[in-house]
């Protein structure tokens, strides 16, 4: 399903502004225009796709590199537990048994009866779990109060070069800075030396967080949702593609196809963390996102978001619409494009996110 909203970021109708997009390939050197970019085609029948999807998932796992197995028995330390207004907030750390402890929060509604659904909030590139939980001055990604008040538990962790993990990369305190860019680069480099990708290690941490949720008696493990903005959006659909414990997904502000990112000269709109060696020798991002089907997948994107070229969004909408149709679950995929809107997470988007999870995760 494709929906176009004629709104700006504040929700008011507005005059059409000049698009940031150029003519395709304008200014791109000829060598890059002539590269053999993949155009993954979904089969026209479900049986063929079920066979292909196994191959796609296996290929993705190999491309991520030699990712170490996750811990068989989690080492978790609960650092604090306190009652807040309507929920219990726990702060924890989990040993990933490779290179660091994973700091996180888990908020559970108070006075619950039975098990509750949970939403994992994945933060953006230059933010942290504090942004998801509203304890940072930049609260654009804050979803805690909205979700808790509607009956969801909420989890968030710091990714490798964010929040409390700054200063815990290969150079230690030398890399402890606000935006984590030095630590991001050094982690990218050292993981290549071990024949694995930083992106694969980030997803591994999120799967460890899922493992922890599976151990919590308060959580309904058949009702796990994932949402995120920017880097968190990309993490959300990669995680769901590779781990079917995720039952519903909402991605905000990074609905990106790689070929169109190159043709629009916007590679700089994304950090180095998510570049996976060999990807374009096999397929573009529609193959990854197709692995989510038929589970519910909502994407919310601004039409002037430099990290998500509009031409690529239209290709993805068409291809994903086709694969969801194979399952006769076309309503489970929805794309909303907000006009005159950039790389943002607006209140309107948060309401759409909430409604999606209420529809698919609330009994």
C-alpha cells in the first residue's frame, strides 16, 4: 500500500517547495554510471519466492562476515530498578562476549495483568538510548511515554559508537567524543581485519537484546515490534529481515535503495557503519526488505530526505508491494511519503507508528 500525504513537518498544508533531487546520474562520472547495478526481481509465485528467500538470507549472513555466535547463556547485570509514573524502569548491561557490554533500558508498564507486547526503539546515528527514553535534550526520537501509556513495554540499547559505549572502542578514551565518529571508523576497520562487518556486529547486539527479552516473564515474545529513525530505521528492517522473532516493523526516515543513492550523489548522507562488502554484487535493498514479508512493515519518509532518494522509494514501494501480494497480505506493507519534509521524526509520524503497533501487536 502506498500513501502520499500533502503535509509539511508540522502537519500543515503548504506550498510546494523545490525538490532537492537532481536529474538521475547528473554529475556522476561515467565509470560509476556503467557499473552493473543489481535489479532484484521477486518471483511471480509464492513457492518460488520461498525458495529464493532462503538463498537471500543465507547470502546476507555471509556478506556480514564471520560474525561470532551469540552467547549461549547471557550474562546480564541489572544496574538499577525504579518505579516511575506508570511504569518500572530497569537499566541493565549485557556482555556480548566479543568486545563490550551492551547498556540498555527496559520499561514495563506498572500493574500489568499477563504478558505485554514490547517495542524495541533503535536510535539514530548521532544519538543514543537516552533519545528513545526522553532523557536527552534532543527528544525527537522519544517514544517512551507514547508507547508506555498505550500498554507497551519499551526497550532501547546503545549501539557500538553511541551513548555510554563512547570510549569503549579499540582506542579507549582517546575516542570518547560527542558524535563517536572516530570510534565508528576504528570499529569499522578492526572488524574488517577479523573478516566481519561492523554492521553485522551491530545487528548481533540487537539479536542479543532480543535474546534477553525472550527470558523476561513479563514480555509476550509473540508480540515484539521494532521501530527506529535514520540508522535506527535501517537497523529495524535489517533486524526483522534476519530474525523472525520481530513481528512488526516501523522504519522512519531511511527507506533507502542503494542504486538511487548513488545516482543522486548522496552516499555521504550515510555513515560508514552500514556499508556491507559485496552487497551490490548480489542485490539491492528490496531483497533485504522482502525477507520481512508477510510480517507488517510500515515506512514513513520525507520526500526531501537526502538519505532516501524519492526515486528509490518508488522502486521499493512497487517491488515490496509485489512480494506482499504473493502472500495475499498487501495491507501489511504501507509506505507514507510526507511532502516538503526532510530527515525528521515528527509527531504525526509517531502517531502513525503507534497505530501500526496497536493494529498488529495489541490483542
